[in-house]
């Protein structure tokens, strides 16, 4: 069987049979379930997003079959892909990739190219599984946001350099602001600790330098995977 042959090729452009519809629908759901399973493997996600990935190919497939014509198909393709652009919540690169994959599979099954859709889903999902097992791009160090409050009488320039050099691999002062009518300064650093187990000792040593004022250390709210 030629993968570029459509199961709808012998039918009129205005209609399709019940058999071909359910064949395409079943293939869309099956491929959608494969995509959803592969995406959720070793990846924290929500139930609603997994359900969306599973059902999106079937929805796109039905839309394409209902507008079975060259002009209608072109408009449907444009509208379907524009759905990604206007999502209300920014998604990670992996989420966007899987949404496009689900749409592509739905477009292929909607036009009757079931074998082509299957090959596309299997190849892309296999590559995703391979990347989930290898360590390319894994984060080896965790960036943390360190906030230190100091009195206005303390010159923050260089006062913490010794401790930062001792406990961190890298550090950067990214923000300085005043608080409490100028009687306090709040410093914000982005740091990577040498040893996570030394975090408490690091904070205790900082307290000795800042007059035992407020200190917080948390995971930096950066997301470099967002598209």
C-alpha cells in the first residue's frame, strides 16, 4: 500500500461513507492515545491536557472531513493551526510540539492518509521516548533565587562576596530595592549552590552578616522551555 494514497480517493469530494468515517475516526483516536501516553511518560502533566492530546486528532479529522474540498480544507488547516497561537496559557516547548503533532495526525486522517498518519505518530513518539531516556539537555544545576534584607547602614557591595564564593558555583545580583521608608535594602541574587546540603549553613552564615534580618532562598521562577 502506498502511504500517500488516501482511503477517500475513490469517493466524491462532497461526501464520504460511514465505513470510511469510522475507519478514520478509529485511527485518529488510536494515534491520539499513543501521543498522549508518550507525552505523559516521565513527564508531570494534567489530566485535562492528556485528554486534549488524545482527542484532538479525532476532532481535527472530523473538521477536515466535513469541509471536504480544496478551499474548505485550506481554511480549516489555517484555523486549526491558529488555535495554538491563541492559547490562554503559555505552554512549554514539549506541549506545543505535541499539540502540533496531534493536529498533523488529525489532518492526515481527515484526508484519508491513515498509514501516513500512523508512521508520523510512531516516528515522532519514538524520538520523544528516546529523548526521555538520554540526558541531553538535562539540568544538572538548579538556579535559586536568594533574597537578603540588610539595614541601610550596611554597604552591600562586597559584604557577601566571600560567602557567595564559598557556597555557590555562580551568583549574580539582579535587583536592589529599598523598603520600610528607606531603612532597609532588599537584595535579590540568582545563585547556583555547590552543594544543596549546605543551604542551611549558607543561610546561617548570611544571617551573621545581615544583622539576622529576613533571608529567603527558593527555586528561581525561570522557565526557558516556554514558547
